[in-house]
């Protein structure tokens, strides 16, 4: 058993897909947890719903948007009475400046709200993309859809740029935290020593800790522990590995220490956590 991975090539032969969702019976959980290798941009046109991204629930109301990064585990917890438009875009089609903004957004993810004018423009773009996708897909049509998608993603990142300006810390601090996150993401077995990542970034441990805490509110050690627990949650819920195997894969030779850390961070031991989510 593993977390399902949706790939852009399975959705579309040219990297863009748009879905318009209608409401389900109020309170009925829908969807299943999965990852994507592409970006997802959702906008609630009316009503409200609840989505889970990396085990954190977000309630979205009319006019709000949310962005999901490639690799994040997500699902619809409660469709509520929402009607929404969801744009899927292959990561290869998202430009470097937009990826940078989306990475910064992921430091403090939350629903965000476009202005009425921005919302109306996005609706128009989404409607045109949906209509164009439904027409015969010759090379000219594909190019037009990609251009329209570029415009929509550009608008979304323009909206995010204003939200990101409210991130604590200066630009240099944000860049350091992004580099730190990238190092964590590349490590299959996370090193629990903050000094290891400080050395890799050519910074002192004290300075790295100050920067990370300024931007995220967490110490470097706390951020590392949160990443370990997030990966553990994914494996507990979406794989059949036993606790010892999970602990070992996360760099813990001491199974008991891993259990204590997980319990302290989540309020329940790994076995209870797995049972709760699989009931």
C-alpha cells in the first residue's frame, strides 16, 4: 500500500487540465488522499468546503483560493455545498519566478482571497480554458490553452505576491529558509542535527535558527521534527510498514525514541495514530 500518485501525463497530453466541481450532499466526505506531480489551483465559486493538505485541514468559503504543491498529500474532507474551479498544471509548464513564489507561499500556506476584479478575470480565464480543452486538440489549440493557463497562473501568483509580502523576515531570510527546506526535502533520512544543515548552508547554527524562527515561528530543531512527523504520518496511514521499519527509514536506530518524539508532537503514539486514520 502506498500513497497514490497522479501524474500530469495521465490527466492531459499537453500538461493542462481544468475541472469544475459541483456540490455533494452537505457533510459527506469525498475524495481520497493522493499526491500529484503537478500544481493544483482551486477557487471556490460559491458555498464552502474543507480540504486536507499534509494532514492539516483548511476551510474555504466563497471567493477563496488555495494552491497545492507537487508532492503534497491532499484530499477533499468535506465537499459541503461548494462549487469550485480547479486548474491542474504540469510543473514543467510553470515558470521559475512563479515556482519561487509558490515555494514561498508553502512556508505559511493558507487560503487566500483575490479581489472581486481578480476573481471575475480568473473565472473568465477558467471558462475559456474549459471550453478550449473540450475542442479538438491540434497543436494550435494546445498552444492557446497553455498560454491561457500561463495567464491564469500569473494572476494567481500576482495575488500570492501580496500575501507573501506579509511574511515575517526580509528577503534574504526567506531565501535561506527555502534553501533549508530544499535540503530537508532531498534527504531520505533526515539528519536531526541543526548544525548539519547550517554547515551545508555555510551559516552558523545560531544564525540559521534565528532566521528560521523569524520566518516560520519554529526553531530549526522544531522544523526538522515537524518534517519527520509529517513523513511518519504519511507512512503510517498510506503504507503497511511496521513502526520499526518507519522509524529506521526516517533515520532512527532507537525505535523507542522515535515513538516518544512522535507521541510528544501529535499527542498519540504511532500505533494509535495509524488506527485512528484507518478506522
